[in-house]
C-alpha cells in the first residue's frame, strides 16, 4: 500500500507551500462542473448497483438490534453549512452522544493515546453488525445520496459533527472551506493513526491542491486502504 501510495501521490510535494494562484485554482475546482460530473458519474450508478446490498444490510441491521436501519446526524458542510449526513446505523438507539463528545474533545486537545488509534475502542454503543459495517466502511455507503444531493463529494475532507467544528481555531476552520467527501487524502494515508493536527493538515493540503487527477488517485487508493484497515482489525 505504501509503495502504491508513493507512486500515485507525492505527499512531500503536497506539503510544500502552495502559491495563492494555485490555491485559487483549487478552490475554483471545488465548485467546478467537472468535479460535480465525476461525483454524479460515481454516485448514480453506485446507488443503482448497490440497491440490493442496501436492502440486505438494512434487513440485517433491523434483525440485529431494534430501530431504523439508517442514522442521520447534523454535520458541517462547505463554508459551515449544516446538512443531514446519512449512514447505516451501527449503534443502539438508546444512547446519547456524550461519549463521542468527550472523545472528540480529548482528540482535538491532543489528550488521546494514539497508540490505540484515534477511534473509540470497544465502544459499548456499537452493535454486533455495527462492528462489521464500520470496519469495512459499509456504513458510509448511504452517503452516496448526500453526494447526489450536492451536499457532499466523493472526495473531500470528512464532514465533522457541529460540536467538533465549534472547537476549531482559525487555521483549523480552513478544513470546512471545501465540499466534504466520503473519502479523502487523510483516509488513504493516515487513516486511524493520525493526531488531530495531522488529520486537519492533510485535509487542508487536499483543499489547497485538489484537482481532477488528485481526486482520481485518492479514489483508486480508497479500496486498498479499506481492505488493509479491515484486515488489521
């Protein structure tokens, strides 16, 4: 995976200072018709092809634990616009978000032990089926509908909960200056092992360098990144 990553994406080059003109081009691409066309080219066939899987996963989720198969939450989109992000439900319905709020606060303040990753380990809220669909990222597939509605893109920074964005300082807020995505630079490079600052810097690198070809490369790297992540757990 590291060899494939180095062949497709030059992280060192992305780390260098980007000229204002290049940033301007990248920002323009974020709203360009070609990016939207790529999103629709993937989202529409993807939804049609995945309908049988959506039905099967929905049925299994409802058998595993009571409640609706889908979960929606307010997330922060481009320029701070709030939207409802959809996922397959991976947790029990009789819980609140206090545990995740505490986790996010520790993570953003650099108080999380990253030796165990940046996720909540042995989360008591997650169902049996939930562990599987989270590990394989199947829970994220319904976000293709968010892409279809123009609220998300296939590639971009992950949309964060409102209570996380509320903690951002000025430089970290740059992260929400692009359309959020299902996958992104952070997911294919440092997924699950990065500090909060590393994660934000990778997202900002993407925002300042985004292009059709960078998006295409990230999409190519996403599947092996998921396979290696799920295989390690």
